[in-house]
C-alpha cells in the first residue's frame, strides 16, 4: 500500500436519463376476394408509431406505446380441436411478453401434464388488440409501469383499443401488486377493467403462494367478476398443493368456477364447474432399472379428474388417465403409453371438426402413444397417436412431425395431423379431417433470419401461409418484410381469400 497512487480531482460523469425510443414506419398492401361489398377489394396503408422505454431507476421501468403494431410477431398455427373446450393460444407479442410473469396469475396444466387440465387466468393479454380469431385490432395508445424489488412488485397496464366494425373503442386497465415475505411466500392482488360505451367488466382477484418446506407448496386464488353490461356476477377460486422430491411428484388441485364468472380480460377453460384434479408421478432411476445403457428412467403416473356442475352438484365428467409406461432413454428419446376411461354428461351440443354430438351420457375409453427419437439429431421424428371409442363411435387421431436440422442455422419440419371419425354422434357420422403443415427457419447469422410456415386444412379447405424476413441492421433496430395469405370456405361454401404484404422499419435511439 506504500506504493499506491492517489487519484484526485475526478468527477463521475453526469447521470443519463436512460431513455430509449423506437419509432417505426410501416406500409402495407391488403387484397380480399370473395367478401361482401363492405370490404374493399384492395387497400394500401402507411402507418407510423413507436415505443418509449424509460428505466426510471434500477427498480422501476415505464413503457409507452402509440399506434402499436405487431406485424413482426409470430403467427398462430391452426389446431384441429376435438375436445369440448377452447384452445389456449399463447401470447407471442413482445410488448406483452415483457414482465408477463408479474401479471400472469392463475393455474393451468404444466408441460409435464401435472396440475390438472383446469385453466383459470383472470388476465390474458391476448384479449387486448386481438379478436377471438386472432385477427389484430388497432391499439391507439398504451403504457405499462413496473416496479420490482426483493420485497414487493407493482405493475399497471393501460391501453386504448380503437373501434373497428361492430367492436366499439375500448379502454383496458390492469393493476397488480404482490408482497414477498418469509421464505419464498407471497400474497397479491390483481384488478382488471374492460370499459366500453355499453358497459364495463371488472374482475378483482387475490392470490397467494406459500412454500411449506423444501418439497411442499400451496398456490391459491379467489376471483370475483361483475359486468354492468349483462348485470351478472361470478366467482372462481382454487387451491393447488404440490409435493415434489427426487422420486415423486404429487399434486391436488381443487377449483370452482360459477356459471356467471366472466373475466372478459382473462381466460377460463370451463364455467359452472367444481373440479377435483389430483395426480402422482413416480420417477424411477434405481438399481433395478434394466438396460441402463439405453434406459434412463421409468416414469409411470396416474392423474384422475372429476368435474361436477357447480349449479347442480351433479357429476358431469370423470377421467382416469394412467401411464403404465413412460420411458426416457439416455439419448433423449422417449416412449409412452396411456389409457383414459372417460365418463361425460353433455349438457350442451358441440361439434368437433363439424361432427355434431348431441347431449346425453357417454362412456368411452381412449388409448394414446407418445414417441420421439433423439431431438438433438439431424433428423428427428415425433408422433402422438390415439385411438378408441368416442361419443358413441370411434375416433383415431394421429399427429406426426418430421424435423430436419443439419446445421444450427437451418431447420425444416413437416407435420401431418389426421382425425378419423367412425359412426360418431347421434347421426353416426363418418368423416376424415387432415391438417398438413410445413415450417422452416433459415438464419444467415443472428441478425438476418427468414421464417415461414404453410398449412392446409381439409375441414374448410383452408390454406394459410406466413413468411417473415427480419434484419437487425443495427442493435435493436429492424427491417421486417411479412407476407400473409389466408384462404378458406365460409359457411355458405364460398371461397374467401385475403393477402397481406407488410414492410416495416424501426429505429432505436438511446438517450
């Protein structure tokens, strides 16, 4: 220390505001065929907008957006759904993906199928700026404020959605608060408001997560909705317990959703139901496991589900899903088989892929096989195939995917999905519905990418494709070229098509 120098007369640089703006300009060409006279056959538009991000301090961030555009967001893929409930499509827009964990209160089935199939989510960001079919609705202006610390988290979203057609201009508000305490516990509240000229929908939610030990946890929620437009009020709640160790995963989820619970800014898998969904996984990697050179684990599981109608207390659905075989191989490949005896009391008519099924009591048994080769290989094959009885008849369904990825910069996959109905429903319907898809990704480097997919569905003779080119010409500044095509037969068997070509450039400036 005797030889250490002394620095004097040094002044730190003045603090910067830590603000960045990202304006954009977009031009688009739209063409429609087969639509009624209210739709212009061709239209060209120019659009301006942008975003501002201000890091107020290390804990607080403010985001503002004007004339918001998501042309570069990944497009939804078609899904052929044979269940009675709506498909949940994930959020893909970057603005809403940021800090999504703060606002993402609720329960859903985990990726390993644990936790049960009930989904209760008081706030779902896709309700803003998208209609029920996933088509964009313009957002005029909006903002988000987030404060995070070790003790608490606070967030707020405010959006103004433009009126389009029969949908009036709408204001959205989401407020979130959570307080951390003890060892990994937290309690919080969520408030959502959807306000239109004809009325408002308000949902108030309280939630909590409690770590009861190294292996035990409890997740809870209670939510209340009211709508001035309909005058209806509803309630939902759940409690979900998990025990997780190196050998076992055990859970019990108890939930209720009343008939009139209606979170217009959220997503609920089903209404008027009391759901009981326990389950257990066993992960066996012990000494008695045979063929250890190839076999890594045997993971059998059982997860029954019971659904009673909340308004009457009657049992309306019961399933016992049993996986006697689930084998994980050392290579990363896997093979599994499950059997699911099912009882359903249908209280409403539904039509999976155009096959009409009347109300009544049904008992059927489904079998399913999962298989995949090593996903790290150049060529990978995955399949899900299920068969068995189904609402008075039979249904054989298969989903096959072949992926070719010779280098990290290139990936090409083909997918084929088939559903074959045999004497299903009251009309003893026989039908086959096929869905084909091709998807590819080419990246010359991390800043230059071309992504696209094509799908064809025999249910309504639809043909869709989406092609997106992106170039990050300087850090966080992009040029996008997007081409969309959608063609289908409407209910009158008339072919309708729409084509969209979009060019967008954004520029990021840091202050």
